[in-house]
């Protein structure tokens, strides 16, 4: 399904998602939030168009931006006001396992009417997000996600901090979410649920205000169920400064677009040189035709009373241990199934079934090491602090966005097929390999990732294309106490 724009209308809505963290200098003992998960309405189409019924945190989409600070406790009381159970996952946070929010693995689902208090200390500063982790293929598609920003302990030389959360929605002609197609077997076996309407921060044409001569940090988050997106901003020269919440040595992007698989994040920093009154177009460029997704509006001639920032931006590194290959445990993960190369047979809930039965009776289409979905036994059990290398081989005809809970990993090696390149940072850039929590894999690719198993508990490893996860691309591993 392709994204389309019936018209290139401009939204009149003012920039609501702008917030400015620079110099906020708050000292807090803990940050407290309360989130109600409930139905709401959103204007996903052009102004005056249909209002769309969604499910949202506090009834809005995206949910409110949760701002926390590195090393300071964060408590979020989540109340479920839906008719079905739910949980909340804090994507990318190297979190206490009991707070990871995986329904059925790290906690019982939050039943309708119940409240669950998530209480954890974010160890890393950066751009993260939260989303439902129960029936994600439905709950995330209906709007249950929001940004989670963990501030650095000290200011990082930024004048304006912006969040851009991108999603594609599959809407019917009347503007309602196409609910009938949620989680269907066709999407599961192909590229997942792809939408026909693109939004940034829940708006068809987001407008974000900036001042001339400001240094802007723009945090891009892909919250789509399955679409790989790519963004470009006209009239600025961005540095890429962080991936999946973890700082990298600033990389000049030039004309290159920033490609994000589902759940991936990228932080860009750029200076505004355009005159007041200018509009800098944010476009989505993954398809044949670039789409206008939103605008940066230069609203003031100058940022008053402040010198122009100079030099290359740099974010302080988080303290994340890096894996070493020598003596590491190596785990093989063979990814198979999906349309054009269907499973012949695989084990599902302890039973060996043929591909046809898996698809028709259970809606399952994918396997890791010949096993569909989470099994009773973990993929592997690591000792505390063991170095782990997972060698993932994508023996399918589809790309996948492989996500590890609880850890950031280093991409150690990649054997690509010609014509595909999902590595955003060139291996030749000379910088230390970035830490990531989600890695895009092209069809046929083999990628080795490594991390230090320093966080005990039961952790999920899955494709973040939510229909692929629902269709079997999910397993788990254990780290001993
Ligand atoms: Cu973003 Cu298993 O999740
Ligand atoms: Cu996938």
C-alpha cells in the first residue's frame, strides 16, 4: 500500500509538540506522570476532515511527551480504560526487567480498570519512546505510543528541542481506522500493516516553530507498525548525533536522508540560517515520490539575546559496556518464512506443524531456528555479564527490524546482498560502531550483533514489524541473576 497525499494543504494548527529543554536545569528527586489509556479522537487528515477514533495515552496521539532525567527515578502510573488488557513497554531503556512491560513475560497484563505503576531509573540520556506491548499489532496501530525523552545531566548546547514521531495509518475513505484489516494473515506474511496516510506527531502536516540562528535538536522516531521511512529536511545541514538514543560522533548528513525502520530513532542537530517567514519542508522520501510531511517555520528573525552556536555538536556518551568477541557466547538465529518462501514446517507451542496448518489455523508465518513464536524454553540462557554475539541470518524475502529488549548492542558485522544498504552510518566513517536497540536487515542479509549481558531477567528479541511479531517472529532469552 502506498502513502498518498490528496492535496498538499497546510495545516493551520500551531506547533504543539515544541518544547524547549535547554537550560531547564530542573533538579528533581523523581519524575511522576499519570497516563490513562483510553479512546480519543484525532485529526489525522487535512483540517476540517474526518476526526478519527483512536486509542491513546490520555486519549491523544502521540501520547504526552514524557520527560525524565538520566539517573533520576521515573514513575508512571498507567490506568487501563480500554475494554481489553494492555501493558506499556519503554522502548530502548536499559530497564529493570520487571518494568519492561512485556505482557505474559515480565508482567501480567493490566486488566481493564486496573492501574500499574512503572517505576524505574533511566540509565541513558537520549530519545526513547513508549508503546503498548500487548496485541501491539492492534494497540500500536490504533495509536498507543508516545515519546520518552531522557535529558542529559547537563545542558548540551541546544536552543530548541523538537520531537517528530512518524506514523502511517491505514484509514478508510471516511477517515476511520481500517479496523477490519488489523492483524490479518496477508499483512503478517508480507510486509506488515502499511498505511495510506502519513502523520508527524499525529498531524497530517506538522508545523514546528523555530527561530533564525537557533541550534535545533530534532528527535525522529518511527512509530509505524511496519513501514521503513526516510526523512529529509530542506534548507538545513544536519549532523546525525545519536541513533536509537545513543550518541555517536557527529556525522554530517549532507543530502542523505535519514532512514528509520520501525522503532528506530535518529537525533539530528542543525542550525537555522533561513530568514523569518521561511518554511523548511520535512519530506518523507522512501517512496517513488517525496511526500511533504511537515514544515519547520522560521517565526522570528533571531533568537533574542544569545550568541550563535558554533562548532560541531557533541553529546556525552552513555556508559554502555561494549562486547568483545574473544570468549563470547555465539548464538545462531536463523530467520525463515513469509510470502514467497513459506515455511515448510516449524514448531509451534511444542508441536511440529506444516506451513499450511500454521498459516490457516494459527495465522503464523515466520520462524526463528524453526520455532514459531515464544517457546517455553529461552533461545539461550546467558550468565550475568557474559558477552553475547547473535548471528542473525535473514533467509526470507522481506526486510526486518530486529529489536532486543533490555540492551543496546553493537552491529559487529554485516554481509549484505547487493543493492540493499540499511546501514545508516558508513562502516568506513572511522567512528566507533553505534549502539543500537533495533537493526534493519535486508532480505538475505546476515548481521552479527553483540552485547554484554549485564542486566538479569527474561528479555524479548523480535521483529518490530508488529505483524511479523504476531506472525511468529519473536523469541526470548534469559540472563541469570
Ligand atoms: Cu518497541 Cu518489544 O518493543
Ligand atoms: Cu519482520
